[in-house]
C-alpha cells in the first residue's frame, strides 16, 4: 500500500483509501446513530434543541466525532424511538392483503413486464431529486463527505417481508421461482435506469465514487433461500442493475448481515467491490474475507469495525479498543478499509464505547500508518 501525505482533508483521505493508497489514518463513515440521547450528548445540545432541528444537531454530533463521510442520517421520530415507526401492528399489516403465497403470486403477476415498467418510470425526475439531495446535504455538512447509499434503490430489493409477511413471501419464492424471477426482473429494469442516472450524476457532481448497496439475504444460518435460487433468480438481476455504476468506476459495497460466507462469491460476480458489516458471531472470518478479490481481480473495499451486536453494546472500553485494532490490522494490509458501524447504533450502546471507538480508530490508525 503506497504512502501519501499527512494531514489530509476528509475527501483526500476517502480517495486515498479508495485508491488503495495509505491515507494519514483510516477514514470513518457514519450516519447510523439513531438515539436522541446520544446525539444530544455528542453535540452538547439540549433536548429542546434536538427536537427543534434533529438533523442539524445530528450533524454537529458527527462533526464532534470527526467522521469523514456520512452515508445517511438516521433520526428518531420520538424520544427513545429507533425502529423508524415500524411497530408490530404496522409490520404485520400485510395480513390485511396477503394471507398466502398465492396472494403474493397474484400481486406479482399483476405488475407490468420489465419493459413496460421501465417505460413508465420517470428517471429524469428521480435524478433531479437525487441531485437536489446531494446539494442540500453538502451545504449542511461542511467538510464531511456526503456518500449517499443506493441499497435497495438501483438493484432489486430482496426484503419484502414487511409487505408480504415472511411465510407468504418465502413460500412464493419457493413454489413459484419463475414468477419470482420475473418479479425481480421488473425491479431491476427500473433500478438499472436509476443506476445509469446515478453514474452520470457522480461524474457531474464530482462525488467520491463509492456507495453502499445490498439487501439482507442471510440470517444466522446462512442464506434464507438456497444459493441455487439466488444464483438463478436473484443475483443476475442485481448484476444487470448494477452494471452502469460498475462500468462508471463507482465502487459498490454490499451490506451483509448474517452468515454471508455461502454467497460471497456470488455477490462479487455481480461486480460488487466489497462488503459492509460482518457478524463474526455467526462464523464470518474477516481474515478469510480479506483474501477474496473482485471480479476484476482487485482487493476488496471493506466497511467494518463497529459491531452493534457484540462489542459496542456489550463490551468494555478495552474490548472496543481491541476490536478496532483487530479490524485495522487485518483489513488495512490489503483492502481499502473504511471504519463503519455494522448497522444502526441503538440506545443500548454505551456512549463511552461509541466515543472511544471513534477516538481509538483515529489515534491507532494514525500511529500505525505513520510508522509504515
């Protein structure tokens, strides 16, 4: 890994890591905090200030943590709320419309074919909204890099459980694979149009060519559908939708909850450049993962470090430090490494652990990189 100058700007640091050069320290990507109390404490704001300007206070909190990029800004809608308003009743509202796999099938068959769906989609309006959001966020976050996520946007969503219910949806995929293949093809058709527009906007707006994609396909025991199904009926549509951003040189990183080991190679065949997350408690070996290569033979791009299921909520400050060091030691040898939470940082994560994770990443990686 080639050395670069010290005391970089946040954008320079992001680009150095992305180009497999050695930045002055590991870049940190955030946007995943979702606790109003955390935000208030980090920003030095009162509850009144937070609820008067949630996003503004959140930005101040991320500035205090000295993060390099924001992918999004997750915000609670009420004190102590962290589920995005998706309560049990709302989650189970699918029962009003979908009571069987056949109900899901009927819905899927009612959709226009992929070509018709693409013709009906207003890609220009989508691009205008995307561009306006980039300008707005850049105006608000100062020297922090705005790095919007494109997951479930430019490729087919896999997680349709809140809409159809787990049993109905998984039975639909199992019993009617041809209809499922068409269902994903329809969403890939409009996703590819978004992908084409995103590729053009990244160039026009001089954005850091990096984004988070992906959709949860795995649980603690691996993929929730057989790998053969995903290979034949799902991932081809992901590859089709991602192709424009891949060809434009925009690095895509796949969000990866659960035990992703059985599908790592399948995801990489889609042109994806790396992975985010990792639940080591399910057997994921980060050293083994670091040895994989992309479709074009490049090292992986990794978003990792802050586990919201193990060390951040349940570990001591020393545990957090050791985990940050382990991730940096393993991935920084050959991958493009960015420190990022594995998922939302919930109220069960002690504030001192959150602060120390950021502080230690900066201090440890700066010293490590300076010493070569």
